C-alpha cells in the first residue's frame, strides 16, 4: 500500500473496476456522480449512482455546487454523508456545527429505534408494513427537523444513522434504493473505530507512516523537516509581529500550524477544505492591515489559481503563501505530486515565487517575505533539512540565488589547484527542493574526476537575468535541475536565455509531460530522471 508498484492510497480506476475515477482531492464526489448518472440516463441505462462524501469534504464549495445542481436536476442520486466530525484535522465551521445539531435530535433517534425494534418482531406483516412505516418516520422526522439544508436543496433526507450498526444501515439503504429522487443518507461514524490509538488521535492516523501496532507509537526521526522548522519559525515571528495571522485549509498539523494555533488562537483560522476561500479571505485580511500567512500543500493550491490572480496579485496584496510538499511527494501518487506550482504561478504579474534549500534559507526567506510587503509564494519539499553550508545564510537579494562552489562538497583530499585544473567546468542550476540530490551528485562528479559548482534558485520570480547570464556563461555547460514540470518551468525559460546568447551546451532535468505514480521520494525522482545518478549523467554529457 502506497509503495512503488503496490496499491495507491486513493480510488484508482486502473486498480479496480469498482473505482470509477482516479481521485485524491476532496469535495468532488457529488459532481462526478451526478455527471456519471446523467450520462447513464442519456444512454438509456437505469439504476442509481451513489456518491460517498465525508463531512470534512462537505466544507468545500464544490460539494455545495454539486448538491445545488443535483437538487435542480432531481435525478436518481444517492449521497451517503459519512459524518465523523473529522477531515484530516478536527472539523471547524458552521457546516460541522449544523451536522452536529442534526445528530443530536435525541427524540427522533429514540422514537426511530423503538419503532424499528417493534416492526422487526411482527411476523409476516412486518415486511408489508415497512414501506408504510418508512413514510411515517419521514413525516415524524419532518416535525423534529423542520429546517434541513439537504431538504431545502431538493433532497430526501434519511438519518442520522449509526454507521457502525451494519444490519440497521443495510436495511435503511435497501429502503432508500426504492426512492426515485435524490437522497442524502446521513451516517454517523467514529474515525479510527476499533483501534484505541487511532480513536484517541484520529488526525495523526489519517495518513500514517511506520508505527508500533501495540501502542500506536509513530516512528520518529532525529533530523527536523522543513515543516517542523517552519512550525517553530511562525511562532517566533508571531511573537514579534502582532499583525501576523495564519490560515490553513483543514491542514493545521500537516502544515506545521498546530503550535501557532495553540499559542495564538485568535490569529489562527482553519477554513475547512476550502482553498479558494482561504486565498481570498487572506486578501481581505491583508486589505485590513494584517499580514496573512497561508499554509497549503502545493497540490491543493492548484485549486486557487484564479483567486491567486484576481484576489491576491491583482490587488498587490501583502500575503505570504507557504507551499509545503512542493516537488516530489512520497506515497500519495498522481494526485498529490507538488510539481505544477512553478509553471502555474510564474506567469502571474505582481506575484513573487521563492524556493528554499535549507532551514537557514527558509528562515531568511520567510522573514524577508513578511517584511517585504508584496505577494510572495515560498515552496519547500516534504523532506528533512539538509546540512547547512555558509552560503545558505547569505542575505536575500531580490532576483538572485545562492552560489555554492564545489569546494563545499569535497569529501576527499582534493586541492583547489587540482579542481582548477579540471578541463570542463559545469554549473548546476537547481531549485532549492533539489539541493539534497544535487549535493550527492556533485560529490559523485568530483570523485569521478569532474567539476561542478551549484547555483540555487532562491528566486524563481523576479529573476535577475543579467546576473545569471554573467555567471552561467563562464562555464562550459549548464545543467538545470527543477522539482517541477519542465513545460512552463524555470529551467526551460533559463535555457532559452542561454540559447539566445549562443550557448547550447545545457541539459534541462525536471518532471516530464506525464503523471507520476506513488513511491518513495527516491523512487519518484528516479522515475522522473532527477536522481543524483541522473544529475551526474547530465553533467558528464555536458563535458563530452
């Protein structure tokens, strides 16, 4: 599961005929199911289509768009709402409170279970009475639930049902199948049910790594990740700057905002699974004089491109976006690779895009973004922070990156004179998220008798082209290494600049025009041709 050549962690039509779609993003099931049902009816097929959606996913605006359209079309759709008061973190907002109110109709629940029990005891007539009793229960429910969002959308509402009582649930689903209109079946469950560590810490076990099954202890690593470094950093900055507010879309723990949320609860906002709203909400906060720091995974910020253009960049909003899980993302597969943000955001005017390579670099870039007063996107990978070199602490200069001579990577006794005597000298130009692989590649190049310096692209945009050209044209060849797609990426653009100056000895490494399956970070980079061995090979080709 979630390993290379194994099962994915999400629905995948290539793995099972029961999975109609490849899907790893939230709030889409109602729209997809309604489209599928409509197509089936147009083809003359009969039957129902069932959409399953969690209460956390119901916070996404797309879910309500689907509900609205389904109610309008009045088609034979069943929506099963799995209500466990969780998405990845605990649910927040008025939708969660509304569903909680529906589940607390104790009078209706008590009456319903008593009637069910009595009906089951009636021989022969019990089955004949089922349809009549079902209609009576719907009428009684209407008295208890006079205001129901789903009914107002045009749905029949059934529930709330105990999702762990399988026999009762199956009975209700069979009854619902006889209705010929859109139905919402509200099912209440407990996330992690049956395994106490998961019940007690459901957010931790949402996407779990290696752990001890006996007590649920999760494997820990000594080195700090970029996420953990940012978690400490945002608390420090929050103490210094009272105008800093943070926003996340149901990912407080995953984006490193848990500590900030506990220390500054009035300046922390979890908007639910609603990335579009998160971005525009941040724009409004900025207009009011605050400094919003929006923390969203790279793969999920894709849903907010329109808002980034119109509600952030066009307004010249002072907002900082922290894109975690940029580049290769292990385990989650095709729907979660953070490889599109550079190509999506680089063309947007008034939006500055940065990529960081170490803990020190992250600190400097974040502090600069908070003070700079523009719209800034900072991207970093799901990775432990690499070993620091002095150049990582160099001051931020707009448009310029970090130059690291190959002498920083020497692991054997190679004198500077020997390095200078190398016939071919290559420059590796890389995004910060690829620094760990680049340093391994440079060491392999040196051991193989080659020479390669490194220029890390702290800025993707704005970019100091003259500085870059003055640097790059001093070398015999250039290798671009980017943890984003090649098409529309920074490597493709910079190689064009070199070609315009008459230099054609370069290689562009990045993610190709395909989707990348799940595996470890190393395996995903190997698939994409971005492993240290691929980088070394590209350097060698430039030397020939």
